[in-house]
C-alpha cells in the first residue's frame, strides 16, 4: 500500500469509527492537548494533502496509542506513516521558507512547470466551448483579455457579432416601399427589364449589410468601453447599459445566466453528507 493511501486509511478510521474518535478525544484529554479532529484529503483541494499530513504528525502520540487497540490491519504501523508525514511537512516548510540555494530555485521552477501543465490539461479546452467563450467575452470584467489564446478571442468576437446581427434582423421590420405617382423619364417596360434584377440585389445587400455593420459597431464599442472592476457585479453593468448596447444586453442575459463554478453546489452536498449518512 502506498504512503498516501496508508495516511488516508488512518484518517478515515478516526472519521468513520465513533469508538476510535472517542478514544482519540480521551487520549488528547489525558495528554493535555486540544481536541482536534483528523483532516481528510480532498482531491479537488490542493492544500488538503499538506493539511492532512500536518495534522497526522501533530497527533502522532494520540493516534499511535489509539490504533494499537484497533483490529484494523490496514492502519497498523501508524508510527512510520506519521514520521514520514513529519518529514514531508518539514521539507515543504523548508522549501517554502528558503530564499537561497540552487536546489530551491530548481524546485520552484519545477513546481511552476507542473502547475502550468496541470492548469493547461484541466482548463486548456474551456476556450473551445462556444457558450463559455461568449460568456467570458460578455463579462465586462474580462472581455477578450481573459483569453489565453488570442485566436479564440477573435473567434468568440466573430460569433457574438453574428448573433448580434441575427438578433437585429429578427427585430427589424421591412419598411413599405414608397410608390411614386408621376411621369417617369424612363419607360416602365425598359426599367423593369433592365434594372429590376439589379435593384433587387441592392435591396438584399442592404438588408444583409446593415445589421452586420451595426452589430460590428456595437461589439467594438462595447470592447473599447472601460473594464468593470473585478469585484463588481457584471449584471448591474448590463442593466445600466441596456440602452447603450441593447442587443448585447439581450445576449448577456442569455449567456451570463450559467454558473461559472460548481464548488458551492458540491459544498452543499458535502455538508449534507456529513449530516445524513447510512451509519447515522
């Protein structure tokens, strides 16, 4: 069994067994120590592993005496696990506090490289999702600056312009053609036969060109507007500028309604799992 799995087994014993938990509290009271719970590692929280190992080492004596009375074979040998946790905690603290030395610089560079690779593997594909890209672009705190790939930012700008133009076309009603009553210098037969096809092409070009041009102007004007401070509410920004950017305001309500993170939802389920469980 790997070291990290062994540590999780030990912590899991004190978090799932009422008998082991009560024994740990009893030992802490006898030793004059504060009553502290074990901290379990969470895969989605990077610092949880360090917290778990640090707490495991702090409770070395209490956990050792408690586990000796346990019949669980998976958690035997806790002394070696706690001492190894102590070594890891000391190494991490020493590396974090040291300002000199080539070894520390190399470790820092290696850590930064691993973090960058991890972020790229986990979040590198987000900009390819059109809904997320458009939501980022329509957030006045980020706009096109939040994109790591400038090409993806231009692609999102292109799509938001097309959607804005489509919205303009759907809201535009064709104006009635004004009939001219009066003598024409050109015979009607000649005008219809020579210029009717050309006039139709002109009308079609104007119907397509005007919404696209207006949408481009509205998007460019929004992107050149001042950025909203990061701590401010973007929905308030759009409510105040609904008249200035009427079509982008509609698209902002469409795309900014989606949640940007699932952490609050996951925390609620985690808290419910602590209150309601099978054993309880």
